């Protein structure tokens, strides 16, 4: 029994183990695979072309910024700055240089800094000092002088030329029936330019020139011996039937002449742009009804008001030249500063009206005729608007 029982027990254990070994093992189920979406591929944006930066042009500005003429030079420099500001340009860079330290050196410094055009200086002697540099550096100079002798060979005069003023006023007087004329002119270079213009008009038959009386400042001071000679010559002109007396003088000298000859009701007094300051005529009594030629004053008066508001002082009369010269440089940036561009035949319009520079280095302007009245100046013949 014991062996049978042991056998049976072993058998049962064997069967149990066998049954255990055949028990199915559960399968391992993998979790479902989730697909990760690929990033969306987008084309890169086409880079925008960088707009070209405006090309800058350097322009030398030659003025007396120190010394005895510093007030004039600095006011003109301020006027040039105004032109840059009011045109909102970034294409022109001004290079101010002080001519009080030597005009030649000032111009040379501007050129060494890259100036493509020179504006200024004011005085003829300074222009002469600079001229040798123009051909050597192949640049042009637009100066503020009124001396015609410095024009040409790369130098252009923007200053107001007395010969044009005299021609304009003489032609206007001729249209009004006044042809017999005489003149009082200063015995200096300015006066001699006036003499040449009057003699030219006389030779062409535009006027009948009865004579020219020259004077120095000493001659016109009250009580000096020269007073007698001037009055005697005036009496002689009247005896010859003079109809108009030309006095192209300004400032203190005009005041002395007005006091010397007194009111001339039988004569029409004719002047020049030297009269173009109200305080000059206010001091020269007896000139009511007198006529002179100058640029149209309207734009200049507007400029003076703006200048006063910005800088706190009244600009000198020729500050408009610095403004217009700078505006000219701005207007020509696309065309360049070649003689052909500078002498554009249709001209330019500036604060002083219509103007153009000629191949000979002079300028032509549209000039108005103004009459002196108790309330100021009155335009009696407007300036031309086109050439």
C-alpha cells in the first residue's frame, strides 16, 4: 500500500505539474502606435531687395565765420542750413569752411574732404585766391560776389549784378518817355561798372547820356569843396534838358547825396538794387516817386520772417544768395555739377526769383521795378517769370 500510495501520489503530482505546464500563457499586446505628424514644410519667404540708399554729395560752403565779417558769414551759413531743412534733403552734406583763415586754404580743405562743388566766397579777392584750384580739381565755384571780372573759367557769379539793374530801370524809364539822362556814380570799381553800362546804352541809342559825375565820399560830405562841383554839374544837366538822374548808390553815401541835392521835383530819380533796404530810403529824404530795379521782394520777405523766427535775428540782404546757392546744389544732385547742368538754360526759381547762370560765368535774373512811396516800396513792373 505504501508503494502504491507513493506511486499514486507521485502520479497525481506529476499530473498536476503537467497540467500546470500546459496552462496557456496570456499574450502580451503592444499598445497601439500613434503616428507623430511631420512638421509642415513651408517655402522660405523671398528676401525683399534692400532699397538703394540715396547717394550723398558733399558741397563746400566758403564764408567768413570768424573775424570782422563773422556776423555776415554766420548768417549766410544759417541761411544755407535753412535750405537743407526746408527741402528735407539728405542728399547734400554742407562742409562749412572759414575764409577768414585764408580763402585758398578753406577751399583746399573742403576739396580734400570730398567737396564736388564750392559755394562762396563773398569777396572778389577771395574768389581770385581760389580760382587756381578749380581746374586742378575739376570743380566749379558758385560765388556771392558782384564783381564781373572774376567770372569765367569755372567761376559763376550768383551775386546781384549792377549792370542788369541799370539796364532794367533805364529801359523801364525809356518806356515812360524818359530818354535824356545823367548819372552820379562813385569813383570806384562799382561805379566804373555802372559807367560802362550807361555808355553802352548810350552807344546803342537806348538813352541820350548827358554826362556822368564822379565823386568820392569826401566830395559828398556836407560842407566839403566837392559839394560845389556836384551842384554845378547838376545845374548844367538841367540846362541840357535832363529828364532822369541815375544815383546807383546805397547806405550812408545815398543819405549824403540826398541831403546835398535836395528834392528834385523836375527830375525822376533812378536807382539800383543798392536801394533795396527800407532803412536806406527812409534816411534819404526827398526820394518819393523814385524808381529802382531789384528782385521781387515777396519771397525774400517770407524768408526773412522764417529766419527771424528760427534764429532770432534779421538776416542780411545777401543771405538769400546762400539759401539759393544751396537749393541749386540740391536741385542738381541727380544731374551732377558739370558746367552743362549749372548753366541750365531754363534757369531756376529761388528766393530772389528767376535766375540762370551763363556759360560766361555771369547770371541773368528776372527783376522787378519798384517805386518809393511813403508807405514803403510798391511794385510798378513785375519781374519776368520765364526766360
